[in-house]
C-alpha cells in the first residue's frame, strides 16, 4: 500500500528506512522524500513509526528491540 502518492513510497519502504535507523518523519523524508511535497502522508508515517520509535541507549544496551511498529489494525486508513 502506498503511503506517499507524490513519490510512490510504500509502507514497506518506510519500514525498511525505519529499520535502517530513521525514526522520525523528517528522517524518513531525508531517506526517500516521503512527506516533502503535499505533506498528506506525514501522519501515516508517524503512525507507522509509532510513539517512542527511537529507543533509548539503555534499552538497546539491554538487548531490547530497536524499533516497534504499530499493528496494522491501529493504523489510520490511507486517503
């Protein structure tokens, strides 16, 4: 499913960039331009990233997962 229609960015691409370390909509935008044209996809990107997507160093040092994605059932429907 497309997240950003302006640049043809899919959920999987956003998740890949998040897995590579992008944990804010601005960092996603830097990685693939999603959210930089009309901006209508920014809330969807925020939902995909989830709250607190950037882990604290302590959690990562303790072996906790670096990223947690929101379940698809909690995501808003794309426009």
